[in-house]
């Protein structure tokens, strides 16, 4: 594995975390996004991450500042990838957006560059042809709060070169992740094959008005000992991502409940700026959400 210059395309919540974690572990990182506004938001997110690394990992001020100084930011894809050994894509979970991105990326990135998608639900084989280099393309999926929940699912598609697969496994270890190889494509990988059915079930119960979201979360937390219920998890994932996933299911299946759920997330949350933990409000309000109150799990 001979990666040193890493480009992270997409500077949202998880993209910013991937970029900073990679820089923290000593790599040179370029962050790409489509406009200056997105880049400025990313810089704000990453600056806030410094305190988390100091609190959770015991990192020094010098270490967190040095990590930030190893980062650069671009809105020009050709410039952002000019020296890239490896590009990690973390853009919205919308098939058309990803396909268009990979078509452009394949044209401007150096021939040596390996591409990985951080998609949580889509398969690398869906985009392999668009990259123009299917043998150098695979999936590398991270969990939110990457510096603590340090899983990295590495999933190849049938055309991925075995050396590339092994190199990305080594890269994941080099940035402090527990590398979790998947040898066959699996929709949802390991984590989301387990998690998404839980979140779907919770959201459908909410749409059906079976119970309110706090009661659903409380049930899951008390009965399983889990620290978070499904709606608290959705706040961490981000309501935009949740909506994109639900909307894709609604479009693909015509399921009325998914259509109703997508509309609910759009009108009651996204349109009102309630995008989850990152914006201070989603299903819960932050930094002091109800599920952290001492009496939440009591009658």
C-alpha cells in the first residue's frame, strides 16, 4: 500500500470526519466539494472535531492542529485530485449524482488513482463502469463518529483487482480503523444490513402512528441495553441521508408508507432545517437531547 495523498470528495458530516481522521493519522488530505459554501461548512465541522479528539482520544493541541494543517480544500475536482493516490467519495446517496460524479472523476484523476465509495446502501458494481477503471474501484464504508466507532467495511465488486482490495484494507488499518473485509457484494454491507431494517421498522411505526418516537426509542433502549434508540441513531446519521434512502425505496417500490415517510422527513424536518445532531435539532434537540435525561428510561 503506497497511498500518501488522499482526496475526500464530499465534505458533509461523515466526509469531514473521514478527511480529518485520515489527516490525524499522518496522510496529506485534500477535501473536495462543489462550492465555497460547502467547503466553509466543512472547515467549521473539522475545527469542532479538534475538541472531540482531545476529549475522546486524549490528543494534544499540537496534534489536532497538525492534522488540520495537513489538509487543503478545493472546489475544482481536477485540482483536488491532481496528486491523489486514493479518492474516497462521500457524496449524497443518490444514484444519478454518484454516476455523474464518477464519470467526471474518471476523466480528471491520474491513471494511478484508486477510487472508493463510502456509500452505505449502494453497491460498487452500480458505478464501476462509470469510473472508467472498475479494477481500481471498491467500497470503503465508515460509521458516523469515526474516531470512536472505528469500523471500516471494505467491499469489492466482481471486477475489483485483488491487490487494490488488499491495499485498501491496509489503508483502513493505517488510519486507525478496524478493517472488515467483505468478499462478496451485499446491499447494506454488514452494518447497514443489520441497522437499516431496525430504522425502517421504527420509521414505519411512526408513520402508522403506532407510537411516538420517544416511546419507540425507549422500548429499544430498555429491552436491549442499547445506548441509543433508532431515532437518536437517525439524528446521528443525518435526516438528509435518511430521506434519500427512504425516497429511493419509495421510488423503486411505489410503497405508500415509504412515500408518506419520505414526505414527512422532507416537510417536517428537512424543510424546517432540522437535519439531525449536526444542526442542533432533528427528532431530538441538541446538545441536551431528551434520551440523555436521567428519567428518560423510567415511567
